[in-house]
């Protein structure tokens, strides 16, 4: 049996985020990697020093949430 999601990365919120070879190619692209240097919370870290999140981390979490939604619960498809 071939694993549909052979790659994974550890996330403090979602645990392990599993992703496919196609998703890995997108994540490895230069455009996606640039998100590592873009802050998600703007200047919030001045008020909350531990609030250091990037668009890269956010995008991985969004990918995990989007792929974990069961399609049968989406009535408009």
C-alpha cells in the first residue's frame, strides 16, 4: 500500500502535518519558502514577545485544516 501522505512536519498546534509529494513540491518552491520571512502577526510581538509566527507556519496549518475537512460535510459540492 502506498502512503498518500508520505511527508510530515511537526507542528505545536496540529501535531504532525502530513502532506503529499505534490504538496511538498509546492512547499519547497521559492515562492512558498519566502513566507518564512513574513510575519503573520505584524507588530504584535512588541506586546506579546512570544507571538512570533510566520506566514509559512500559518500556511502549513491552513493546509492541514483544509485537507482534514471531510468532503461529505460540505453540502455545496
